[in-house]
């Protein structure tokens, strides 16, 4: 059978992970320092692109979950998208799910605030990052790890926000998305620092992380400009309403730090077992 066939045409059984690449005519050989774009965040074959003399250990691979559907990530993204529709149809539900001010005994908001957001741009970006890196992290470590890190980062970020601000506003998957991104990138960051070969696109992951961390500061400005363009004047009330955003940079930083700790811990444990 041809080596360029990856799946059986009759039963659909996967024969190999990917077909070998055909070299381009008159094209220079691929340098080991090149990295795939954000559309190629999936792992590359360790035979491709590894610089000479560097380690070729596959970072964070786990054959147990690679071929299963990311049910946990699909469920979290679906709940977030459905919640956005519900909150726009009935905005009063937002205050019952998100954290606005102190908890007043409503402890369940620590677990529901991750699905509460009203800003469409913020929700779209956060859900895209959650879907991408939740899927990649779940392929390595399974659905239980994704759910534990998602809610753990969300609760930790909300608690720190409650401790820092007198009137906190916390909503959306900012902290969980950054936690999953950081946990996925942690083994590659450690490998890059050690001068070893790594398979991920750290540049693309860093750009998405920077975007999520900047959104709590950029969203109010965008809302003020949109309000001024639609009404012709920027009022004090519209400015105050625009500044109040559910995206929290404090929760995001907490989620990113927690994700790095978890990712490095898992990577260290995998090295010890290996």
C-alpha cells in the first residue's frame, strides 16, 4: 500500500499519523528553527524539523487520548455558547450566574461565572482559545484533567479577584482558557529553555495569551468608541457602563500562573516515570 495513504479506504482504520511530505523542487531544506503557524499547533513528527545534535524527546505525548474525541472541551465550549444566547435573551440571568460584588453566600457562582459573559468579542476569543488548547491538552492528558484545570483556574481567579477588589466583576472563561493554554505550552517552554527540540508553536500561543490578557483593557475603549459612533456623543453613563467589563485581567494572570504550575508539574512527573 502506498505510504501516502493514511486511512484504509474500506474500513476507515487509521494506518499512520500522517503521510510523508514531498520535497518541493528547487526549495531549500527546512530549517530546524522554523515553527508551524497557528493553524498547525498539532504536534509534528519528531523526525521533521529537529536541529542536529538536539534531543528528540516528544513533549507531552500520550497515545491513550490522542485518538479520542475531546468530549470535555466540546461540552465546555457548547455550554459557553449556549449561555451567551441565554444571557442576551434574558440579561437578568447574568447577575445570577456571574460574580458582581461579593458572593453573599452564593458560592456556586465560583463555578458558574466561567460561563457568564455579555461581550460578544470577548466571548468569541475566549471560547476559541478554550476550544483550541482544551482540545490539545485533552489529547495529552484526558477529559478529567481538562475539567479539573478549567474549574480550578476559574475558582482560583475569582477568589483572588474577590480579595483584590471591593466590587469585583468576574465572568467568562478568561482564566480557564489561559490556564489550559499555559499548561499545554509549559513542556515546550521547558524544552526551549533547555535547548531541546519541541513540537508546538509557542509564538502563536503567546500571541493568543497576550490577546486574552489585553482584552480587559481594550474592551472598554472599544465599547466607548462604538457607543460614541452610534449616538454621536459619549456620555458619562455610557463610559461607566463600558468600563464595567466581565473580563478580569487579575483572574487571567492567576489562571496563566496556575496553568504553568500544573503543566510543569505534569511534565516533571512524566520525566520521572520515563
